[in-house]
C-alpha cells in the first residue's frame, strides 16, 4: 500500500491531448454514421403492414400454436406483437449478461491485479461498457444485424446501414432473428455480448496500458474485428452462419460466441500483450493478486450471468434454452473441478484461483456448443476445458515467456478454439432441429456435415478465419494507436500504479 504522502504528481498535459484524440475519433465515427443515416430511405414495410387485411380466426389459432412451439407464424402475427414469455426471458437474460461484465468480470480481473491497479481494471470495464453502448447505438447493431448489404459480397461480412442510430428498432420483432422477441430487446441482449468481448481483452494487458490507448484501441477494434466477426457468424447474411443463412459459404455453428466473443478477445489480448511487452518485474519478482475473495466472487457472478449469455442465445424460452442451461452447468462444474484437481496432483494444492479459472474455462468452452450438444458432450467438453487451458496457462505461457497478465489468451483464446472445434465433434441434431432444417441447413450443407460427422471441418475453417481477422487487425490497430498516443504507460507510472497515476484515486485507503 502506498503512503499518500509519497504519491508523485504526474503531469496531465499529455493525457488531456490523448483524450482529445480519442473524442475526435469517436466524433468522426458518429458524424459519418449520421450522414449515412439521414440519407437512408425509410422502409415501406410498415406501410405495407398497415394496409394488410386483418388475420382470420384460423391464422390466429395457428399463430398461437407457433408461439407455443417458437416457430414461424403461419398467418399474420397476432396483433403484430412479440410474445410475452419469450420477451420476458430475453429481458432477464440481458440483465444477466450485463451482470457478467458489471460487476462479474470487473471483480474477477480486479481481484487478480496488484492493489495499486485495481481501479484501472474497474475503469476499463466501466469505460468499455459506455463506449461500446454508444457505438452499438450509432452503428454496431446495424452493421451486425442489418441486411441491406445482402446480395453483395459485402453482405457476407457486414449487415447494413438501415438501423444506424437504432432507427426503426422498436418493440416489433425482427423476424430475421426471432418471431416472438421485440427487436429492441434483442438489440439490447446482443449489445451485452459486444460489451463484454473487448473487456475480456483487458486480462492480457493489465497493469501497463494507457487508458487513452485502451479507449482508442477498443473503438477501432469494434469497427474492424467485432462487428464483422459477429455478422459473419450470427448475421442473417453472414458468411459463417450455418444455422440461419442458407447461402453461408462456411456452414459453421456457434451458439453463443466461441469464435465471436472468446477467440477474438483471446487472440487480440495475446497480440496486445506482445506489443506492450512484459510488466516491470514479470518473471523476476512476485506479482501477487490483491484480493482472491474478489476473484472468486467475480467468477461466481460470471457463472450465474452466463446462463443469460448461453441459455438466452436461444432467443426464446424453449427447449433449446433448457438444453443450453443444462449443458452450461455440466461443463462448467466439470471444468471447475478438473483444473484444481490437476493442481492438487501436480503441485500439491488445489487453489481457489484454480477452481475459479477452471469454471471460467468451462464456461468459455461450452459457449459455442451449449445449444447443439447433449449432456454427455457437455461433460467431455468440460473435462477438456479443465485440462487443455490449464496446460496453456501453466506450461506454455511460462515456456514462451509472454506476459498474458490474467490469462485472457490461455482461457479465452485457447478455450474458445477448443469449444468451437468440439462443437463440431459432439453436435447432436436431436437437441436442435435447426441443424437439419429444410429451409437453411439442407441448402448450405450444414445438415449433410452434421449427419456425416464432418462438421468439424467447417468449424476448423471458422477458427482459422477468426484467428486471421483478430490477429491481423489487432496488429494494425495496435501500431496505429501506438503512433497516435503510445500504448504503454511510463515506467514511473507503472511503478506507482495506474490507479493514482491514470485515475487520481486509490482502491484502498486503509
């Protein structure tokens, strides 16, 4: 703990300039998006719906059956509204998914850094939440889940511009993604994925990156990594959306973000860690977590919130959500036990950090698979998640001597790859009828790969594309940010701690 009387006052002139640079970049993005939004023609869909005849009694009964089974309405949707039970589950899932970042990830990461840097982690999580929300409102949702780029090669990588500034995103469902959930609820649910993904990167660069550099890097990273990757995997015209795009070039599957969330963040964290270099004292002096209680509580919150993340990705309160809830629990529990038992066997002590990190690794690995595998597949994935990321963190990292501070790459990068690949191995069409659907899966080749046991090939292709997108873009963005404001804090700042130097506060005043 620093003595307040020994705190050195840092010159803030450069950080002010760096803040202006960040705000200028953000303002430029918003102004460009505003110009596009105001020139975009309004869709005639609402007018056409207003002039359509009222539904018949037979259509209303058919729609009620469709609501119960979470299938497409056979007639005109009842009153053109969303379904209450499905909306309620997505509202709960959205809150749970935000709970993962604030306070879950903030406490998990915050407890693992030294006391002089705990507030820097909290500020990163809070700042990223606000920044990504603005980007999502302005352009993100549209670029991921829009469709007016469909029919052109660009449509495989980005959605469209029709929803810039959430124009037209109201309580009526967007039937490209759900028949019974309001589009504004779906938009907010997906925003929570966009929020936590860049926050995960902070685990790789903890205790040494400038706050201004974090904000600028994340702004550009969302534009060039997350938005394209999320559209490719989940967008209606996405290149790798095997479940819902009949024209997908690679019929891969990713239920809740193995490639979109964990691989992109994990690989980008590794690149940033390498660009920044090791923390002062890394490998030569002990770097002790400041509060393992916070870490365990954060991991527990992540586990609870992850039910919204995974089961919520069914976008309905249905049987697929129930299966995702079960498989998430099984894989996480198995990994949470496996990791510390390896520690117990190899090192003699099962640590709280081992239990906590094992749980997160299990959550990561089951994320792409939870809505596509059965209970047996979930247990095997959990076992693998407790073993392979463990050795990535405890053997490979020390061997290669890179400073992935909080194991963002070892857990999320490696765990995400593992989960994405094993999804193709243990996929079970009995738990998700979309895997064999006539309208999509049998047209793009997904059904054939599932029944022939070759889906792992498409999964490997998706994994490789994700690695290329995340690493190449992160290298380029990293060098751009370095040229603009620099990446790493001064040695004096790092020694004193980021809390007092970057934020003017201390986490502990005991």
